[in-house]
C-alpha cells in the first residue's frame, strides 16, 4: 500500500514538472483600451516567442515592434 502512494506521488510530481516546462509556441492576444491625444480605441498585439517581435493593431492601424524590458516599442506605419 505504501509503494502505491509513492508511485502516485512520483507520477503527480512528474506531471507538474512537465506541465510547467512545456513551451506551447503561441501567445494569447493582449488587448488594451488606449487614449492617444483624443483618439480612442484598442491596442491588440501578440509577441512571437521565436523571434521576440510584436505584431498587432493600434487604433485599427498595423504596428510592429519589440519588447524592451517592461515596455513595448511600437512602430506605426500609416
């Protein structure tokens, strides 16, 4: 009986380790409501984990950029 509990404990431990080490290869879109000099709308973006680039839309205009520390640098092309 004691060996069955040990096996279950080891199986749960392995499952938890695998759960936190798996790289899913995608990110969920992030949306923010923004107000830029009176123009209001959404900033929606995704960060590509393979090349660390940001793509999205700011006020329905495509933007590209990159994360920099806790900030995101965006380039808007009208």
